[in-house]
């Protein structure tokens, strides 16, 4: 790795506590690798610094890996099916105290798992994720954290409920097929076979959007085109989700039609909120709590976070936003610096979000193909520069 700027801290100054809480740089480094590169840069500038690294995620793809890295927990696997019903395996983990089980929807029901076939927006479902959730319940947890994101389906969570033992029935009392097409035919829900612990535990859903279930900002209109839906299929799926929401209200007395965030992951929160009482929470804050970030920030002198692209979405529930909120609420109120592949958010909006500064790792005009191999090196260099700025301020103080 190339040399990085160094600075000698004042001999009388207490070594700074630098907290590293990056997201992954998709297509380049995972969150743990990003944290390692940032750590190298921090220590090059401040060899005596106390550095705490916590891999972060926003509740979507990669959250399971981030939690496993932070918890050093065991990874378990279960035999299940992918979004189009083919046999596959999916991973899950449990928190160190055994209280919380983690299910990542993308493990069994994600788009990457079916990328070898033409997209099937009407038939893809989430039954496989229900199988994973059942395995987590069997482990005796008291809380299930479901990380949403990367979904291949638009089934309103009916598939997960099916995997947990519920039956979606049509007007003739027959079980409907998985996916949005089957959802359009559901007239009743048989919960007699539901996993015995499904309603005994706390369900928390990590979401990074506030989209409702229905309408022009809903699950079908906004997200199903990414899963292969054309205009006619979008309309069909929105109607199916409307019928599903009406059925859920009739059978559970819970109204999910306008629930913020219910449109995430093909409407999964709708079914789980109505039937299981699941709570929707901003993914980045939920993950931060799970890895113990609030306590770590209590005496931090500097916080470095990062992601591939720092833009307007970054300050709307993504990792940088969650970190900035928690830093502002901590006793130390440390400055938060974002290190990103590209910085697209203006400085004024960056400051308004509680972020001190944002730096790109790109050394001038450079193509992505050229930058990716240099990501770790550039992360270290920028982290060293940010640390030098902190040390300069401490010396003046």
C-alpha cells in the first residue's frame, strides 16, 4: 500500500478514540474490508490512536455479514427454496446473548439467487425466507430481526407466512401458488398451522425506504419494474396487493394500506405487521443498535463512515444518516466524516445532515474500473488525512 501522510500527536494529548463504521463499497470491498483500510490510514497518522471498527449496513443485503463480523457469531444454514421455488441453502445467525435471530431476505428470496433465469415478477415469492425464519424460531430466540432488501418478489409477505406454516386459500379452499399471481387469488388465511412461537417473539423489520404498500409510490409501482414487471404486470400486482391489504385488515383488524415502509421488499412488511405484529424500523439505526454503536460513540473523538456513493439517499435512512444521528445524540458529539467512492451531495446539505465533511477517494478524474483496484489504498490515504485534520485541531485546542 502507498505511503500515507503522518503527523505526530502532542505528547501530552490523550490518544484519540476513532470509531470506524462504514457500509460496504458494492462491487469492491465489503464493510469489514473497508473498515480495515480506514484503520490502516488512521494508525498511519496517529499510531497511538484507539480505534474501534464496526462493520455497518442499512438493513438490506450485506447486513447479515456485517452483524456476523461485529458479533463474531456462528453462521448457520438451512435447506430451503429460492424465489422461484428451486432448492437452495440460506444462512442465518444469532446474537451473542442468544436473544436475537437474524434473517436476511436476500439470502433465500433475493434477485441474485435467480439471476440465472428470466425474471418472474408474478411468480417469485418469499416462502424460502419463511423457512429460514422458522429455523431461527426453533433456535429459541425471543426476537427476530428480518433484514429487507434485494427482494425478487412482490408477494406482500404472504410467502414468509407460508414458510412459517400459514396457508393462503382461494375461494375453493385450495392453497394458492406462491408470488403475486397467487396473492391475487387469496380470499382467506388459515393460521392454524402457524409456527407455535411465531406470535410469541418480537419481530423487527429493517427497512431503508418509507414507501407505502399501494399506489404510485407503492411496492408494485416503484420496485416491481426492477424485478422484471412491465406496465401491465405492475397494475396487476398493485391490485393484488390492494386485495391482500383488504384481506389482512378483515382478518387481523390491522390496516397496512398507508403504513410507511410497508412497500419495502415487495410489500413484505404488510403481511408481517398485520399477522405477527412486526415493527418497522430504519435499518441503519436498527443495525447500529444491534452492534452497540451508541455506547462506542460515548467518548469518540472522530467517526469515519463511508459507502460507494454519497448522495441524497445517503441522508435518508442509509448508514451515514444513522451514524450522524447517533453521533449527534452521544455525549461526545464527535465529528462525522464520510469517505466515499463519489460524493454527489453538496456541502450545505451534508452539513445539514449533521455530517462534518465528505471526501471522495477518487484522485481526480478516473474511471470506475481504474478506481476499484485502488479502493483500499485510497481509503487509507483519505482516512489518514482526516485523522491529521483532527490532530491539528486538537493541538490548536
